[in-house]
C-alpha cells in the first residue's frame, strides 16, 4: 500500500514538473506577446468627372501626364481657371525627346481641366520643305486619368484652345467653352459638320484624330492630317511661318471666322511681316489686308460696297486647302470613293468617277499654290 502511494506521488511530480519531454520552466520569465501588425492604409482611387457629360471619366486620377509635342519643346502643365486662363503650374516642365514624347509628374493628381503649354522646339513643314521654330502651342483637356492620358499637342489643339479661352472669358462655363473651341476647329473642314455635336470627337482631337467613338462616318479624317496639311498650305499661300499661321487662325476662330478677320474682342487680327528675308512678328500687318492681297481673284467673294475680298478663313481653308488636296489625290489615284466618303454630297459623273473638269480645276489651283514656294520668304527657313 505504501509502495502504491509513493508511485502516485512520483507520477504527480512528473506531470507538474515537465510533461511533454521538455525541461523545467521554473526559471523562465514571462512570455513576450507577438507584435501587433497594422495593415497599410490604401487610399481609394479618385474618380474624375468628365465635365462634358457629367459622368465619370474612364480611369482614375493620376499624377502622370504624358503626350507628344514638337521635338525639343519644353512642356508645362497648368490648372485651368474659370475664365479659361492658366492657373498654377502642376509640376516641373518636361522636355520633348527626339520622338517628341514627354512625361510630366504632377505634384498632385489634377482633378479638373488641364492646360498643356509647349514652348520652343522645331517643326518640319512638308508643304515647302522647311524646318521652322515651333513657337508656343497649347492643349486644354477637360480631364486627365489613367485611361485618358496620351495627348498630342499640335496646331489643331492650339486653335481649339484659343477659341475655348475666348469663350470662357466671355462668360461661358469651361464645359461649354471647350465645346465651342472644338466646334470652331472642326469648321476648318466642311466634311466635319457631322461631328459638331459629337463629344467623343472633341476628346479624340486631343489624341491626334478626328473620329467618333460611337458612330462611323465616312467623313472621318482618322489622323486629322488633312487639317494639318491645310494649315501648312495656308502658310504657303500667305507666306507666313508656321507659328504665325497657327496664331492667326486661332485668333480668327475666337471671332467665329468673321469676314472682317477679327478676334474674340472684335479687334482686327495683326500678323508680322518680312523685311530683308527676316520675319518680324511685331510688325503691323492686318490679316484681312494680307489675305485680300494674297488670295487669287477667282477665289474671292463679294465684300462691302461691291468689293471682292477673301472668303471667311474657315471657308477658304476648307474649300481650297483641304478639299482640293483630297480631291486631287482621289483624281490622280482614280479612287472616287476616297473623296465621296469624306464629302458624300459630291456628285460623281455617270460612270461613278470624279468629274474631269473638277479634277483639272483642283489640280490647277494646287499647282498655282505650290508655285508660290519658289518666291516665298518662308522658303528660306531651313
């Protein structure tokens, strides 16, 4: 009996002292609780509103603003004030590389419209085979997001930005001003009349195209190249450098291309002049007087008091500097559909081809225009 009691006592001591095969913990201190791990706080991506539609824009806010400009241009991003003017810079400027590409990292993701201003750089004008200073070009976008963030700063965006800013100064909301600016730009080609109310086209212009996201139109100029070509030929016709042409058209767009060639305030538009082979942008030359002097008589319209004057600037660019080039290309390649898909109102001949007389007339006008290159002052800009 005593033996059984001793065995039970010994077993109890073993259980209390170190069950499980481990050593004694009598001298160990209190155990340390595991550290508390706080998960990182992830900010909810900010949704941006497309001011043109009032709906959410695709993508979310971003500090990265990218695009293309003239090679070597310095590009700065700004916020946009209610009157259309530039607000604070959104970050350090970026320089467009050899491919014209730039990337700006904003100090904070912009939540509203952004103005991009490209200064300097050079541009090749193929109409007269010249290399010219880029000057200053602008682009105003209603929003920037991760999904809408690859802009093409060009003469087209500058013209639209000019008209947009003028409209905002006159009291329009930024959304309505943006629409008006794009409509003034699209009026430079009568084929674009089908796009005047299509807001998807307005956004695509900022990416370098003139096309609809929702509806296919035969009139689409998929890269906007016809408009850019037309502006080049306007420079040849008026013997003006590229940067002067863009600013003159932009100012005329402010005034809805009035026959009097005035800007948004009703003031006559002034352009510079040439002196001894050097262009002086500060010299006074009225755009209306220059256009009346340079426009062929056969292309003029009736003016006040029985005079003959240059047509409204948008009508001239559309008819003689865009449509003629498209027609001549169609005529020479025997591709009537190339022209009629852009200008469906045009009546082909009984064989479904371009009318021979129209082809001859367009070719003659283009030849006369190109002949000016040899005597133009701007041809010396190499």
